[in-house]
C-alpha cells in the first residue's frame, strides 16, 4: 500500500497507550504527516489525511504519534 493522497480516508490501529477521540489530530513523529480522527471503533481509528498546510483546529487535542512494527500474517 502506498502513501494515500491528502483528504483520503484511512484506518489506523492503536497498538498501545491511550486512544484519541474523534476530532483529535495525530502527527506522525518521523514524517510530520497529519491525520484527523473522524471516529473511533475499539482500537481502530477512522482518519482523514490532512495536507501539511491545513489549519489546526484550536479545540482539537494534537497527539504525537509513532508507527509500530507489525508481523505480516499469511493468508490461508
């Protein structure tokens, strides 16, 4: 899967720690890429990819986020 374009919807999963609320913003530490959380379903975050120049909602909590490695599962 390649990099999704700005304004695309993506799903992210929380590996550990606190779970953001809808309306919060995630900023990936290594790349600076930004996501707005649209809704939360368990540990799955349904997000919108934000362009770098999109304004930050003053009422949103901004989370510094990191990618976690994962093991690929075989398709059986």
